[in-house]
């Protein structure tokens, strides 16, 4: 469905230091990083797309986090949701909702929410039932 998701940042080095360990925790592969441009991108195993990209805004204007906008990363297990949330907090993220079931979405939705150091809202979500 998606070619790529682009996340604007103001402080590229700070954002890169946040996203590298968080996305590695989820098993996403860093496809490129170019501090001169500045931008970096990740993709899931086995594919080139969709791509998640961080960069300063192309128009040169300051980045501003959106209200009501969020990028949710799929996690293969509830344990990975917990780990990604903890990693994000350790990298300077701010909790927007601790890991847990959210049955208002569906019976097996297990998610966690954070704001990155730039104020962008991200989520980690597992849609699978607990493994027996």
C-alpha cells in the first residue's frame, strides 16, 4: 500500500540516535544514511518497500510535529512491543501510553505509544494473540 513514510525532524543527529536502536529492536534494516543531506531510511526484512525515512523538511522550514498524526510500527510479538517501548524511552522518547492490551481496537491489539525527541508520535503494535 505505501511506498514510504517520511518523518520530519529538526535535529537529524538526535533523531538518528533515537531511531537506529528503536528500529533495530523491531528487526528493521537500515537501508541508507546520509548525514550531508541529511536523511536516513529503513525497511523490513525481505523487501525494499515500504520505507520509513527521517529527514529535515525539504522546504528548509523548521519541523513541527503534527497533532493527530502517528506512525505505527508492526511488532511480531508483545515482547517486542515492550522492548521497543523501553528502548524508545531509553533513547529520550516520552511515553504516550504504556504497553498493554487495547481491546477497544480488537481483542488481540497490544500496543504502546511514544513521542520521539522531536515530538512525533509513534506506536508499536502487535495484532497476534498470546502464543500458547
